[in-house]
C-alpha cells in the first residue's frame, strides 16, 4: 500500500521544483496538495484550486487524482478589512486612491466600500492609461496596439524563460540529489528523457516562429 504524500504549497506553481513534484504526484489519489496562499488567475495553482481534473505540466497531460485543499486565511496579501484600516489610519487622508492590484470583482467591491465608508474618490485604471497627478487629475489614455511581430517575440522570450528555469531546476536537482548519492539507471534514464523533451520544445519554438 502506498504511503500518502502531502505537499504544502505557498506559491502559484508556475515555475520551480514544485512542478516536478506535481507532475509525479498529482495523479496519485493518496497524495494531498495543500495551498495556503492566494492563487492568481491563469496560474496552474489557480486551476488546481478551482478543480480542474487534467492539467498540462512540461507539455504532458496529468490527471488530477490527488486531494486538493486550500486555506485562504494564510494569504500574504492584505484583505479588504485591513486595507480599509490602512486608509483610516491616515491623519491627512489622500485625495484620491488608485486600485492597481487584484482581481476585477474584488477591486470593484473595495472601490465601493472606500467611497461609501471613507468618502475618497477611487479610480481603477485600465491597461495603458496614464494620469497627471495634479488638482484636476488629468487622464490621458495611451494604449498602444502591439503588433503581431512584437507579440510573437514576447511569446518566444517567455517560452525561453520557462525553459531556462526548467534547466536551472534540473541542474540544481542533479547537483543536490544525484551527485551526492548513488544514482539508479532508471533515474538517469528519466533525466535524459526530460532533457530530450526540452530539446524538442526548443525545436518546436524555432520551427513555429
């Protein structure tokens, strides 16, 4: 009988060694994955918390059979009550407040509460907007349409960044775990397989762009 495995997660599972652990244990119904921090939209951690049954890690589709739990109270971000308390603490209140962090629904709720309870005007700026912080609070919208070439270049850079982080993680694992103890042929074969996968991803990037 397999012994149950538990992992305590405080990041959003986008990079780092945790992706290797998830790849090898998400499929196992004896494992428990416990999230104790905020998971941003679009991240692997958020998708797991919201109950996705299959996720892709390193290009491989993994069934989510492990038990997924979430403790919201340990988030490192200030909640609505503490943000309001922060505003109350000012002797000289700010004339205007900009909300630039958080999900849209939460921002709208906090905006209404600030206006209702504190009486300070609040702006939730859109992407690309700039403001002149004068008495009139002048706003000029400067959204620049990004060309497809620039978009593709950013996609290439992002994929290269992810691949680089994966290689760095593998290097750390090899140095800390494989060089300090006797390594099985099976472990070496898995390392070679992963390197081949990364090489194939690099080739796909070159061919695509």
